[in-house]
C-alpha cells in the first residue's frame, strides 16, 4: 500500500556567461594584445535529501527553481563569475523522474545525498584564447551554452503520522478537509473501492504531517477482507490517534456509549493501535452554547477516564482546529522519526486446484507443440 506525495517542479540551471572580445589599450603600448576573458559557468540545480522534511507539500507552492547564470568575461583577462548553484532540499525517500523523457534520475535515500538535476551552462571563451602566431589580434569569442532545463516529477512514499478514529458521521472527513493543505494520491488499491481519506497538514512552512482516516474500523473490517488489514498495517505505524466524538449525534445516541464502542473495537481490532497515544476531539461544539458544550465535554471525558489531551472543536467552522494541529506537530516533533519501509502486501495464495487434461498425450508427443487449448485450466485462489 502506498500513499504517494507527488509534485512537479521545474529546474532551470544558469546559462554560461559569454567570452568577450577586448584588446589591451595603454598609453605607450600601441598594439596591446587581446585580453578578453572567458565567461563564468552557469550554476547547476541540485536536489538534496534532508531528514528534517517529511512531505513535498512546500513544492506545490513553489514550482520554479532557478540557479544563477554565469557572468560574461571582461577585458584585462578577467573571467566572469560562476553562477551560484541552487540546492533544493527534499525529504529522504524522494524519487526523481524527468517528466518529458520519463528517465529515472534517482532516489535520494540518505540524509545529505545530493544529485544534479539540471547542469549549468558551460562558459564561453574570450578572444585572448584565440591568439596564435598567425593571428595576433583575434576577434573571435564564443557564447556561453544554455543551462539545462528539466521538468521533474518528485514522488515520496508517505507514512500516516496521525490516524483518525470515530463513528461514521462524527465529522472525520470534514476535519481532514478543514485542516489539510493538500491531498496526497492513494495508489495501489486493487481490491477495493474503499479509499482512505488522507490529508497533508502544514502548520507552518517546512513542517507538515499526514493525517489518515481509518475507514471501516466499525463495519466489519476485522474480518480481514480487502483493504482492512493492509490499511491497518500501515496505520499501525502512525504515532498518535485522534478519536473524533460527535457531541450531538443526530440519532440521539449517547456520545459516551459511542466512544466506548470505538475503544472496544479498537482493542479487539488491533492491540498495537490501541497502545498509541489517543487524544479526544469533541466535534460539532457549534451546535451547543459554549458553556453547555464545555460542561458536556468535560463530563464525557471524565466518564471515559480521559482528562488530558482533550480538545473541543467545530470542524465545519474551523473553530479551535489550529491549536490542535499545533499541538500535534509539537508532539510529532518530540518523537523519534520512523523510517519508511514499504509494508509487504498480504500474500495471495494461488492454489492450482484442478488441472484437467482434456486430450491424452503420449510421452513422446512433442511438448513444444503444447497448446493451452488442449487443457482445461482452472485457477482457484484463496485468501
Ligand atoms: N454542525 C456541525 N456539523 C458538522 C461538523 N463537522 C461535520 N459536520 C457534519 O457532520 C456530517 C458528517 O460529517 P463527515 O465529515 O462526513 O463525517 P465522517 O466521520 O467522515 O463520516 P463517514 O465518512 O461516514 O465516516 C456532515 O453532514 C458534516 O457537515 C461540525 O463541526 N459542526
């Protein structure tokens, strides 16, 4: 299972500076020779892995990355200045592909690893370079070459940092929509149409985390069918759970009973997930006057035996959501980072159950003439 963060950027290296034509002119030196200097090389664009980043989201807002061009040469044999390189930081695990040629340029798998994605142009030559015994006053020079320009696709496998729990209708999707800055792509879902809701939350520039709904926790996913187990394996690596509780369920049910139902299900479903830090998020507090909402949430939290890390929000109105996401970011920053390793897909066992031979073949038949129509092959696979 993969959550893929994907962005396209454009990397433009600097052009090389051109060489110049110039001659030495000094008093009392009548025929000063050529002194036109070379240009400077253009700067290149590099991508470098940085373990402090964990999504590519910043590059959705910042697509163009240009390195400096080299300056032209000058008289008195002065060489132009080399254009400054540009180093673009990306998270460890980023895969880079050239969009136009589909060429894979590489994977950045270690902190600090750096690759050049657009090479700076080469400098042009000044006329001093063309001086020879036969041509003492050359008027030749060359131009700098253009810097490389590439459209790049950056892809990153994401881990969900935060898992959302809650009954249907508690407001999980609304919450993800209201706090997220982008939606990563969900790839690889061959067996299901049940797509988890995902969002990248970006409390400030260069800081982000991934939040994921836990779909089907209640509706029988514990039988292990399809997505349930695979998704759960992925989520077992999230670092905090948010338990979203509807303070005013439309069906008139009791929020405490509802919360206990989720907690029980969680323990049954995945003891590993049940051990994660779990914060209570009371949602839809806009439906009640403030003091009533506060009293009700305190009472429910008390009945659940959870006094710490309790939040009251209205996902629809984005009320109090900012302090919550800042606290999550602070918690995640304080925890050690998990490295991404792709979780192996559940094995599908192929069982060749029936293999009927229709035609009778003699041992001396030529097996190269094997024709699959001669056989009635049935494949049964069991999960
Ligand atoms: N008044 C109010 N309504 C809300 C709030 N948050 C969500 N809702 C409403 O509650 C309903 C359910 O919200 P969803 O976000 O779809 O809930 P969900 O938990 O994702 O539900 P499932 O997708 O069924 O799991 C929608 O009609 C929302 O508009 C809120 O803060 N205040």
